[in-house]
C-alpha cells in the first residue's frame, strides 16, 4: 500500500526478530575472544593441534590393536600346535593298541579261526579293542580337528556316524565270537564283572548311536530336541569310552589269570611276569594312555569346533548343505 508517495514497510515477524537478535548476540560475545584478524589463524592452529592429537591417538590405538592381535594369534597358534601334538599321539597310541593286541593273540594264543575253538576266542579281544576303544576314540575326536572347522559340517557328521557304526559292528562281532566259543565249550556266559561291564557298554553304545542318528541327522528332529540332546550326547560319549577302557583292562587281566597258571603245559605263572604277561600288561597301559589323550582332547574347550552358527539350533535335514 502506498501512502504519501512512500511504500509502507512491513515489520518482521516475531520468530525472525528473535533469530536475528540471537545471531547478533553471538557475534558480540565471540568478537572479544577471537577477534576479527586472528580468527583464521586460530582456527588453523586449532585444527593443526587436533590433527596431531588425533594422529597420536590413532597411532596408539593401532599399536595396541596390533599387539592384541599378535598376542591372540600366538595364543591360537600354540593351541593348534598343542592339539596336533595330542592328536598325533592319539593316532599313534591307537595304532599301537591294535598292533599289540594282534601280536598277543597271533604270537602267544595260536592265531585266529571261527570254528568254536580257542582261536575263535582270540577274535574277541582284537575286535573289542579295535572297535570299542580305538575306532570309537578316533570318531569322538573327529570334530576337534582344526582342518574341519572352516568346511561344511555335514560330511564330517556323516564320517563321525560311519566310524561309530563301524566300531559298533566290530564290537558286536567280538561279542558273537566269545558267546560262540562259550557255547561250544559249554562255558557259562555273563558270570564275570568283565562280561557285565562289556555288555552294558555295548548296549549303551547302541542307544547312543541310534539317539544321535535320530537327533542330529534325521530331518524331523526339532531344534529343542537338539539343544536337549547335545550335552547328554557329549557326556554319554565320554562315559562309554571310560566303560570300554574298564572292560578291556578287566578282560586282559582275567585272560592272563586263566592262561598263565604255571601248569604242566609249560607256561610260567602270571606272578613270574613272563613275556606274554609283559606284552598284555603293556597293552593295558597303552589303552589307558589312549583313553586319557582322547579325554584330554574332548575336555579342552579351546579345541571345540567354533561354529559361527550354532549347528544344533538350526534346522538342517539330512543331505542338505550346511555352510559352516
């Protein structure tokens, strides 16, 4: 609107006036401190100091991270080296157990047969030590091998199940050998503590394998069942190994008492510690050492498979790819 030849000026709104007043007050407050001539120099020096401080802080953090990374790498390397030492020892002791039991029954007990004679009985210790102790131990520590950690878990799962199944089949054949021998000689069955422990161990082994197959490999196993079964499966596996060792040790001792009586056949008594007794006692020591190494590997939490995704909490049917 025009009035007296001049345009009437509008008054600014209240929010605009308030914003202008705040800006003016801020300039007045900052002027004595910084000054118009030294503002650029001050900002440059401040940025220079801040850059040096940031560089020093970043350098210290980087060096600390590098030291931590190196320490973690060395610790991991020591753990892996320690595992492979124990694993090679486990493999060597297992092979030594099999060689020793085969040498004992072929060199001192007359060899092997399947005709109800004493040579058929010789299959019993060989099959039990090979299956219920050595193959069982090899299958138990399979998941602890670091070479299997970055790979698909399903093939190693199937290999674990196959080794355990082979161990169970050998154990059953070993029981058949001794039962057939006893029946052919009219010898009572299941009268000794050794036979009770051995039969109970084989029965638990069968239950363990069936439950593990149904719970961890078959497609209808739910997640809650896997969570429930995993600690039981691990504990039961170690318990079966301990029972197997107890059965083998008692069986070796029982066999030596039976055959080394120092009678007219020319054998020396067990108390004289003949060469056969030395070999059989050495077999017992090897079995105990093998079991201790296997339990050491299983009990070390640093040697457990580091699953990025907990396998037992994820549904994965049989023959489905698992990217772990």
